[in-house]
C-alpha cells in the first residue's frame, strides 16, 4: 500500500517508518521542517514538507500522493505545549480528514490518548465515555481528543489508537526527558493516581498492525495500570534517582485503561507487557 504518515519524525513516527517500509509499503513521511527530510529518507521513506495548518497545502499534498492510508501521528508534546497540541488535534486533523475526502482516501489510523476517559474506579474500557465535562485546563486536552476522534470517524475505515503514557527513547520519561529530570531532582511525587504506560516501540507496532484492524477506538496500553506509589519508585531506581516523596490523593480520571480489546480481540501482544519489566530491563538506561 501507499501510506502517508503525518508526524513521521516524532517518537512514534521515526520507529514506524522503517516498519512500514520493511513490510513492503510505499511510504511518504510528512514534516513541516526541511531539516528533517534527510532523517525521513534515511528511514526508507520519501519526504514531503507540509504545514498541517495550511489547509490548501495539506489537500494538495494528499491529492498528489493519493495514498491508500493516512497515518496521523502528529503531536506537539516535546515541550508540553498543550495549546499547540489541541490545535493540531482540532485544526490539523480536520485538514487531514478533509484532504482525505477530497482525494478519495478511505483508510486512516490516528493517535489518541488513553487518559481522556471520565472518572471511575477501574481501568477504562473503550465503552467508557470521554471526559467531556472536565474542567479547565484538562478540558482543553479533552476537546482536542473529541474533535480528533470525531473527525477521523468520518473516514470509512478508521482506527483510533488510544495510546498509554509513552516511555522509551525521546519521550518525557526517556533518560533525557522532562519527567526523568523531575525524578532526579525529586520534583515528581508518588501519588495515588493510576497511569497506563506504553513503550514507544509497542506504539509503533500497533500502528503497523492497525492497517488490518476493524473500525473504532482501541486502547493501546500495557498490562499493568498502576498508581504512582507503585511505578514511580521503580522508575526512579532505573534512573538512579532519589526515592520519591509520597503525595496522597488522585483525580477521578487517573484510572488507567484496559488493553483487553487489543489483546483478546485483535491479538496485539506488547513487547513490554508492563512498565515494571520495561523500566528495569534497561530501556531507560540504554539511552544514557
């Protein structure tokens, strides 16, 4: 298949491109920065410079390529830019979907998140509603997710990957990431809030496999949702960081997510089934 990857140089995109190429697909990687073209080519794909906020530019690019599938992995998370990320999910996704309509593209795979569910006491399944009544500032993120998922669902064949919290190379939780710095400086408290993690390698593998998955959202998270009191000490030890302080309390939406659908119905098997082994097997230290 011919596949157009938006967000081709992000933490997932740069792992995904060679997997798609190795699987025999013709891949075009989109970037807004000319200096990233050599990276895309080195990963085996054709490179195209496109500003996702330029509606006409996006439409022209998609009509020129005429892909069989668009894979949407665009984010703006490296600097914790929540506003820009919401704009990408709302405006950028709208432009990609409209371009797909214009070019007759009938398949799309898109990155979403697994911590956008409403409050609850158990890990959320895909049937749990999104947290549309969330207060600000969380509401800005939820509005972006809702807009993204609603737009992508217009495409006849669509898969929405609700990813867990990324760890691994290039992520917030990577050796050089923002959370690692906070842990080393004892600025990351261990709370009762529950998180579902996901290694970026598993995120990329899921995007590849999703080419053959049925329509709709699916949680792509590891097997062990865990409170900060459980995972943060393990993470800190892997970083050789100080023991974290305990800060009681949690938000209702900090509930984690279930991967039962991906595992039992789609046959997805993560390489890193739990953060517990993922942190301690050297996936953090290998980056140093």
